[in-house]
C-alpha cells in the first residue's frame, strides 16, 4: 500500500516517518473484528464500560506535550487552542462515562401485565440497545475533539458499539498517537479484541469501503457537504441501508437587532471580527452571515469590524486544499456584481487565509441562493435589510443551520419573539448576545440542525444526547425474568431511571 506522510501546515513540507495506508482488505478485517466483538462488548457491565472511557482519557493525557506538538505541526492550530481541545476530548469521555453509569440512556420502560383488563394487557418491557459497529470519520478542523477519540467515537463506545475510525489524512501522526492510547486503554481494561480500529488512507476508496461494509451499522462524519452527501448516498445504496450522522455545512447567521445595533454597534463589530477570525475561521459554527436592518449603529458596526479584520494577521489553514477552496470562495464573492468588499485582512505567505468581509442587499441575496453557501474560513457576508419584513424574507431563504445568534437589547424583545418560531425551524441552537464559535460539551447542548447543517436533524454530535444516535429500542413481551436483561427483571433491579406505567420511578 502507498505511504502517507505528515505535512507541516505552515510550510507544506512533509515530515516524520511514513505511515502505511490501508485498503479494502484492511477494512474488511477491521469490520469483521468489530462484528465479532459486538455482542461481548455490549454485554459488558456499565461500570466496566465507563471505566474504559475514563481510561482512554487518562491514556490521552499521558501522551503529554508530544501530542500537542504533533497536532500543532500537522494542523497549524496554536498551542492554547489544542491544549483546550485535548481537555475537551478528555472531558467528553468523562461525560459519557457518567452517562453510562447513570443509565438514562437505556430508556427503560415497564408496563406490567393487566390480566384483569379486557382484553388483558401483556407484560411489556423496553430498553435501548446499541446498533452495532460504527464507522467514524475524523474531521480536519478538530484533530482531537472531532477525530480519532472525538465525540462520535466516545458516544458510540458509550452506547456499546465497537468503532472503526477512518483517520483524517491531514493529521496521521496525531491520529496514530490517539489510536495508540485507545488501544492501550482497551488492553488495560480487558475489552474484547476488535472493539476499536484505526485506518488511514488519502483517497476516497477507504472511506467508501468502510461505509459499504455490511457489518457497519451507522456512520459518524464531520466535514464538507459534498463529502457527507457522498457517504449518505453510499449508505442508502447498500442492501441494508444504515444511518449516516453527517455534520456538514452551516453559515450560522448573526442577527443584529435594531436596539442592540444602535446602542453598541462598534462593540458588536469588534466582537464579530474576533469570532470570525478565530482559528482562521475554521469552525463549524463560524459566523459566515450577518443580517441587519438599515439604521443607527450599522455603520459603526461595519467600521469596527473592518478595522479589526484589516489588522488581522492570517494563520495557516489546515491543509493546502482547504486554503485553495477558501481562496476560490472569497474570489467568487469579491467578483460578484452585487457584492461589495468591506474589508480584507493582511496577506500571508503559503496556505494562510486572508480574512474578508463582504456586503450585499437583501434583494440581491434573495435573487442568488449561492450567496448563502458556506465559505469555510474567515469570510462573512453582511446582508443589509430595509425592514423586518425583508429580514424575515432573507431568513426564510436561509438553509438549515447549526446556530442562529440574536444580538439584542431589551427593546428588541418583541421582534425577537416574532422571529423565534422561524429561527427554531432553521437551527439546532439559538444564542442571545454571544458568538457561535464555542460549543460546550454538556447535557443540554445541540450541535446539529436541519439540512444541510446535518443529514439527520433530530440528533446532535455534541453533548450527552449524542449517544442516542447509536441506540435503538427493543420491546420484550411476556418474557420470563430469566430471559430478560437484568435491568428489566422484576420491578427493574438496576436502579436506573425508568418509566413504570408511564410514571417515572
């Protein structure tokens, strides 16, 4: 098989040892091992599964500074960002360990038999069980938190599903180190052989083979719309289709409501620019679209944002391909007859993305749906609206999003209330007076949204609800205790939360 080398994001030069790449035969072997491990792994006690997740976090922490240095070089991301991302990666493993122990994920329900009823009601008991082996695709923009041991892997392992990861080719060194930590944890915790595998390859053949393998029961993906939709198509064409949970494309509109804009336009402009340019704009939740009604404060917003963007020194983008796509996207906006360039950042050598802010009017935006498409990087489009009706028309045309942000003051509350039903239909998370770049790993977080933000709008890839993607319900009717899973025997002996006759017990 061909070799894969790490590429320095800042210089474009290869460094370090060569990694052997994998092909269809390796996919088949990994999936067969995952299938063989499935029943044993899903039958492991909750405490042991939780301890495994925590041990993965401990093994990642034990990699120390070597992991950060490798990730910095392969991604071009700064040390502080990656140290925070490592903390988030370990934190979400701990979160899912806690979820496993608490047992709410099992969704236990018991409807005892009612023989005296006419007709008699049978004894019915329900729990959630894991789907089976899960394929996870590592993301380019989060080499730790959305990759080899990221949220998809953590939630799938928590659900009781073995995982086969296709590592992202932009950071093979980082992926190999983290994969080694997971395998070390599996050995230390006596997990079944095949509970985890890590495959690498630069082309599409490897990923296609993984999604098409009949032993894969679900897919987790974070990346481009074209990549996600290609995987969805492959998964649906199988003899037995499987779900693809793809987080894909979002421009995350920011609404500058009139009172807030009039009171603090300059402050909002500076805050927006900081959010836009963070991490070279390479966040799923980057504010790529700003909507404002013409009026007091808008010019102050533009001036402050433009000043900050013009002074921005660009950072390396994740890969040469991502940089080239960003340059093409900003060039299309700059050359559009109905789009004005408001500000550009400093130029940089190599694969460094020059920040940019553009502007158009609502009528032009409505006439050209392509203006609402994502440009992945530090680029944003301001749409100037004449009034609330025009703002609503623009929102109605906007595609499904991960986030929508309301910048508002008390005097904007009535308008916000009128807009909220529409915003709920458009996004998975609605923010007030913040910026979308930043996703907390908590129980109430949603990192998902209507298409094309994700391929399955009812799910999230961040937060404890992410485990639900890899579970399905099974109902047991009139089975004797000896055949029931322990948590459903008798009155439910596990001590986990359950519904008995519809009442929480």
